């Protein structure tokens, strides 16, 4: 089963924590439809632009898994609306391509440094207008702080 031509359901739901804990991390039909939309509007254009495999570090997370890993209770990952991309060494280029060329709900430069994000978080929704919110995540005194990018 595939989310898109370049994302298998196995890749989109992979989680070492879920495997270790025996958590069923498969999306319901509604979440799968949203994942297909994220793949179509975000992932596939990125894949086409960079003409190389693009690695996904997190896509769908069921609520149980999200809570276990300390994810936000409002995480769009739980709805199938968010994807984390970690495609070293081009995370910065991916971030800028999305920022300058695609419609998104949230785009986050996740940690890293001033030159290079550790990974890129991006979400897309069809439940309301996409916010085009561009942020940078920083860790200050063991707390995650979000600043406008």
C-alpha cells in the first residue's frame, strides 16, 4: 500500500518506539486521505525538485505513540497532516524551496543551527485555509521555543 508514488505506508508509519512497544501506528481512512494530500502538495513537489530520494523521519503518529514520545497534544502528525523530512545534506535547501514555492500550513526549521536545520517539519491541511506560518524551533533551557523565521 502506498501514500504516494514515492511513499509506502510502511515508511509513512515507521517508528522504532511503536515497534518496541507493540503500538499499532496505522492511520484510519480519514488520516490516510490527509496523508495523501500532504504527499501530493508537499512531498512529491520536493522529490521532483531535488530529483533524489527524500527521507522521512516522521509522518503519521497515532495519539498513543505521539503521547509516548512527548509530541504536542495538538500535533498535526496525529491527523496525517504533517511530515518531518531529514534528507541530509540538503535540509536547508528543502526548507527554502518549500518556503518560497509551496502552500503550507506550518513550516518549521527544526533546531540545527543558523545555516542548517536538523530536520524540516511541514504541514498542510484542507480543514481551513493554510496559515503559511514559518517558524524556527530553538531549545533554550531544555524548553522548545518557536520564533518567526
